[in-house]
C-alpha cells in the first residue's frame, strides 16, 4: 500500500479529512475526477473576480468550533447574504421582512404585516399541510407564495409545488424587522482570495491529483491505500445496482460584461415561472466589487443558473430526499456498511443536502472517531 488514505473527492469533506490525516502523520493521496480542487465550492479568477463556478457559496455557521477551524485556512470578509427577488420586474427583499411586506401590501408596522399574513392563512384553511404549496401558504400566506415562492421552487425542482413534499420548505426566513440578513448565523462571510485558495491550504501536505476518475481507475496499483474515503455519489460506487438515486442538477451560463455593475447585488432570484433561469449571480459583489488590492473592478461577470433533472454524466447537486429515494439510499447504505476499509462521507456519499459548515462538522466528527482527536 502506497498510502494510508486515498481520498476520492477534493471538496470540503475530502479536504478536512486530508488535513486531519496529514496532521496525524498519515500519508494521503487526494484525487478528483474534475480538473480542479474545491468541489462545488471551486472559485476561478476571471478578470480579477473570484467566480463561484458552481453557484453562490456563502459560508455561515453558528458553530464556534467550525468557524475557528476553517478560519485557520482563510480570512473571511464581512459579506452578508441579502438576495433580491425579481417577480416580473418588481423587486422584493429576501428574506421576507418588513421591506417585503411594505412592497407587497403597503403595510408599515409589524402588527399590520402579521395581520395580513394571518388573514390569508385563515382564508386558506389548511389544518395539516400535505404538500409544499400548502406548507408555504400556511407559513406566509397566498400573496408571498404566489409571487416569491411558487415559480422559483417549481423551476428548481422541476415539479408542481402541490406534488412536492412539505418538508422541503419547513422553515422560511420570515422577519418582522428590516433585517436583510438571509442567514440567522453568528458567523458569516466569504474567504478572501476565494474558496480554491482556502481549500488548497487545507490540502497542504497531501499529494493531490485532479483529473482522475476513481470509478474508472479503481484497483490500479498507484491508487492503493489502506483506507479509502469516498465522497462521490454512493449509488455510483455500487454501479447503480439497485437503480439510480434522483438528484437535481444545475447548469450555468457565465459571461464577462464590459460593465462595472449589472444588477447591483450578488444574487437576484427570478421568481416568476416564465423566466427560464432561477437566478443571476454577479460574482464581484461577493467581495464588494474590489480586486485583491482593494481597487474597483471595471468589468463584471454574471452567471445565469438553470435547474434541470439529473442524468448520468451531469453533476448531481440536490438530492431528492422523498420517501422513495430515502428508502433506496438505505439499501445502498447497507451495502456501504459492509465495505471494508471504505468511509463514505459528504453530500453525495450520504445523500443529504448539507450546508458547508455541516459538511465540515461531519468530517471533523468522523476524524475524531478515526484519529481520536482533531488537530
């Protein structure tokens, strides 16, 4: 065996495990079938702008341990996630707050906003929500649902809201203040220099080989290790023997514009059903329109984001955690538990949609089990 650990996937889970393994004196090889490290958090510098190639990634957490850990590898700016909703040319604040309610109904006080939502809840007369549509209406009323949730959600999931399970939208950020911070998190920001630079530091001390497809190269002598940490999709590892797990995929149309400001915000969601994309990301505003030297950037880079049904060959993004898929995952999990010297982890390995901080926390917890403590 050439290595103590072969880590398949150079995203956050793999990077945390690699960093901890190296810190404990282990030999580590990290491979990734993509041509770069960073997984979906990969950022590419274009025209002096750190472009989030696989969609907007804003780091946020309430866990002090996770924040202190990740801050060892990057300095974070003070970016606050405050997306805007565009419904047929009308702009609304996200999260839903007093700015939203004033634009929607002309109300001025929190009591007026609460009364309006309660009136629409009662009119809908939903005792026990049976689907996402009923869940959303029971939380925020019909007006906000119809304008700011329905179209966006149906584009994102490719299904009518009344056919989606209610748990998808169990929590909605609703605030009766003028607070525009989407995340109710103690720590929040974007790593200065981009996520790729941060993850590169985490992988220091490990051998890293991008452009290697483990499932096509499995068993080759140069990849032999005592233990494999697999962060790819669990069903692909077992060659889809029970069938495919379902995912939603995302594609991006990215372009450089000879403008200094396209939309005035990092993220604008398009919530009507007719607009084919779900949102437009203007990457420079994640870092306040400044380059690494603090100078204004004269150009801008935007990405239009389209949601689609996943098929083999696409990048899987969001697991469809309905009853059928969760039952299918449990069958694959049973197989995984029988695999000797293989650890399955991360969003795809565990078939769960995880925020970045939860991925880091899960990897650190696994490392505690494997190595006894974290370094």
